[in-house]
C-alpha cells in the first residue's frame, strides 16, 4: 500500500472548507428563518380563520340569553376568539354582512377578518413584501345560514 507524501511546498485545502461552510451556513440559516416565519404566519392564519368562524357562528345562531345579535357583539366575539394575535384585532379589521343579522332567518351571514401580521424574520420583508413591506395581510371569511 502506497501512502501519499505531503511535500513541504504542496498547496493546502484548509481554507476551502471554511468558505464552503460559510456558504452552506448562510443557506441553512435563511431556511431556518423561513421555516420559523412560515410557522408563525400559519399560526396567525389559524387564529384569524377560527375567529371568523366563531363570529359567523355567533351571528347565525344568536345569543343563548336572548339578547339581540348586533355587528358590535359579533365583532366582540371575533376579537374574543383570537387571543393569540398580537397586536389584537380591531373593529375596522372585521366586517359583518349583512350589517344587521337579527331577523333574517335563512339568509347567509358572512364574517370577514383581515389581519396585517408583522414579519419578524430577517430578509422575509424582501421576500414577501413589495418594497420592503413589514406586514403580510392574512384574510379569512366564514359564511353560515342564520337560524
């Protein structure tokens, strides 16, 4: 068996490994931040979807205590159903149609929630937003028949 002899003047490949690691590490860190940001966006989308469904259910079924269902109480139920959103939902982000669901039995009621969620991972603003936008708008809508 022959062994390779290292000559004193032979070139070394020690620096190539560091350069390769730097390139691979950058890609892996970018991928990690993307996974974290996507997971956060998915959680927020689930919260928005759940809130829209709860609001539509509230508007369709009415209040069990017998008080009248109004857009204000429906919006309150939507905000109450999304405790994980930070910043929390506000009234302009929630739309209830028709505006007065009480007394419209058999008609559909639609609750739409639009939520601009902040992007926190580095470089994600450039990938998702145009011109470096710092938010990504999530939207969910739920329709139920008024009973």
